[in-house]
C-alpha cells in the first residue's frame, strides 16, 4: 500500500524556499570569498614580473661616474709637434730665417711635457746628418730642398716651414728614434742645443 506524507506549508502558503548557489558564489568555511580567476591572474602576473625584475637589476654592472680628465684627457701616449712662426733676421748677406718648434708630449723619452725652441734651416741639416750616423737601421726622410732665389719671400718661407714640419713629424714619431737617438729630444726641446757638440 502506498503511503503519502504531506509537507508543511511555509508562512506564505508555499513550500520552503531552497536557495542554490553556484560554485563561484559559495563562501568558504572561513567566510572569505575566493578570488575570481581575473584577480588570480592579475596577482600571479605581478608576482611573476617582480621575480623577473630582481635578477635583471642584480645583473646590471656597477658603474661609476668618470671624471672630466678621464673622459677628455690625453691618451696614454701622445705626441704633438708643430713648426710655426718663422722669423727672418739680419740684413743683406747675413739674413736667415728660423722657425719655432713646439712640442707637447707625455712620452718618457722627452724630458719636458711642453717645450718651445727656435731652429734655422742649417740646424735641421746638422740634425739630419747626426740622425743618420746614430740610426743606421732607420731611413731618415729628406729635408725640403734648398732655395737660391727669392728665399725670403713669404711663399718660399711658408713652403719650407711646411716641409720642415712634415720631416720633423716623421722623425719624432718613429719609435726606434725615440728610444735609440740621443740627439732627437735635445734638438726638439733644448733651447741651448749646440750643433757643434755632436
């Protein structure tokens, strides 16, 4: 025989309401609602980015500020030579022209870091002859040729100045002459240089 059980009506005259929540709407036992998938993804992304940033920053080299002298100072070995400011002296048959030799260097073969001396063309001729005797293994370049007419004109003097400077730059810049020649530094830097002493 079938038996039926009547369920009591609610105060509103209907059956008791049953509320069903989805998994995302249900609260955990502790009362703190779970984070949404979007919140979880955002938090995980921030933590991941932070963990990636730490090794990158740690791997950056430890740099320091360089001083002005370190950035723009002269190189370890430098040598500048200049022949300039020609002057003509004397009168008539006793006229001659001398030239200023300016040297700036930090090479140990030269005693002075900066110097200025004056030499005439005949001094260069003696200097070249001494170099050839001292340094048989080095080919010494020629001097600009002698001039017999109009040798005190501005064009001739400027051409000779340029030729002497070219000669001196080759000679002074040669490493074997820098270390092996005794006359080189004296000719370039000593104001009391005497051609007869060599």
